[in-house]
C-alpha cells in the first residue's frame, strides 16, 4: 500500500540495566553515579575528560550528565521509540561496559555482572516481542578468555534476542590488535556474532588543552573529535594486525559512521602501500594484505550516527559498490537529549533521519534501507 510507513530500526541505542546502575552507585572513581548539591538528578560521570571537573565541581558546571530515566527505564525507551516512529531498537549497554573491571586482580570480576546484565537485556526484549533486540556484553579480562568464550556461547545459544556484542577499544586491556584478542575474534566469527565497536576513552585530555580541562568547551571536543578518532585508531590497528585477513567472516559494525575511517581510508591505504617496513615484511612472508577498501566492503558495517548528509554519503561511498546496504540508522539515545524544557522531539534524532533523507532522497528505497531495511537483513531482526 502507498501509505505504508517504512520501518525504522535504531541499532545504536543504549541503556543501563538495574544491576549496572547499582555497580556505578557503589564506585568512587569513574565510571560512577554521584549526587551534587543543587542538582535535581544524580550525575552519571563516565568519561576521562570529566575527571578534572569531578575533583573540582561547581554548581554551574557539575561533571557528567544528569541520570534521567531515559538511561534506565524500559518504558521511557519505548516511549522514545513511539515518539520517533522507531519500530525496532537493538539495545546495548552504554560505555564503558565492564572495561573498568579488566584491571581488577580477580579474573572473574566481570563474569557475574556480564551474566546479569545480558539476562536483564534479554528480559527487556522479551517484554516487547518484535520490537527489541540487543548487543550483549562480554567479561573481557586479560587473565580469562575462557569465561569470554562461555559468555559468547551463552549469548548466541541461550539469549534469543542477542544479535552481537558491544565491545570497546580496550579489548583485554591492550587494545583490539592484541594477539590475545585473536581467539576472541575467532570465537565471535565462529558464532556469527557481529562486533559493535564503540569508543569511550576519546583522546588524552592534554590534546585538547587547558581550557577544555576547565570545561570551557563542554563535551564538544571529546565527543565530537575524541570519540571518532578513538574508533578510527582502534579499527586501523585491527586492520594492521591482520585481524580481518585472519577472520574473513568476522563482522564489525563501527559506531558513529566509522569515526573518520571513510575519510581517512585512502590515506591509510596509501601509507600501507608506501611503508618500507610493511612492504619488506609482506615480501618475506609472501602473504598479501587485502586493502582497507576490500575490508570495508566485505566485513565492516557502519552506523549512520553522523548527523549530516556529507558524512553519510562518505560512509556509503567508503563501503564500496552497494555500500548503501552496509549502513544502518541509529540515534545514540539517551545521549544528546534536547536541552529545552518540555521539548519532546529529539533534535539529534531528527538530524540523523534528515541526513538519510537528504543524502538518498526522502521516501527512496535507499533511504528506507538505511533507516531500517538493512538492519532487519543484517541483524536478522524478523526472527524472535
Ligand atoms: O555524551 C556522552 O558522554 C556519550 C557517551 O558517553 N557515550 C555515547 O555513546 N555517546 C555520548
């Protein structure tokens, strides 16, 4: 029928389930939840760039963000979806997942929290059949990959609504090019669990200077530049370490349109081709690396959380011929809420929808693919 509404799927939408909130409330270093005098809501303090303000909070500039029910309430998530005509959401735990436990001396420290959190997501999904799926989290710890395997198997085999895993750039503590991560990626490939790669650390505070440390620029530099650069570096390291060549069926979904990868892929490729050390190594081994472009069009998927048609067109173009099939809409809810009291429509969501419509044509088949059709196919969202 002519007036059938296209299906909108949000693949980048976070929540913190009850057990995670409890964990953050019990902490006194980031990530943490704390109340500050004069603030109506407790504050969720997550990012390394927020630490300077945490030790010196002022009423006009408290650290972090208000912990509203958008982060914790399933009803609020469904209301947000209904308000924005989102048919299906693929939920994920927001950063920093359980990464802060990877430095704990106890290798099992993240195991129970991960089991509990994944069960809470599955329970939420079961409450809204056909509308909710999730990316699970893994108890990544340098000392314990067996537990990671068990968690991944449980996600795949027993949690019906799980469609992949959300992973930060830290891996087992040494990044995603760590040779010890290879077995984890191998297991994820075997289980056909896509990795949703998401940033958290940004760039070191010094990069942004003293004025940023004092909070003068809000979160703009760390979120606008730090996050995308972190993702770009992480995926470039995976590429250089040969992860994609070793596991050619591993699927990786990059947050925020791949950071800056669509723009920098050519430069990365040129640097690889003209690097004397890599050239000599390749000659010696006789193994030829696939180009970054080949990896982009076969193993990498990009979300469409880029807020402009310019970035979205780049994401699609970088994904090769048929690249429009590899890009999927997202909102980043509950981050970037409206700032005016009583404003119910989220401008950040509208920007991402408009980007798809402007880049691909309002109502076009391609816009519908990016807004929802691709996610249904890639993440098998029809199966409950
Ligand atoms: O606003 C922020 O800090 C964030 C964050 O922490 N994580 C995210 O996914 N988006 C924005």
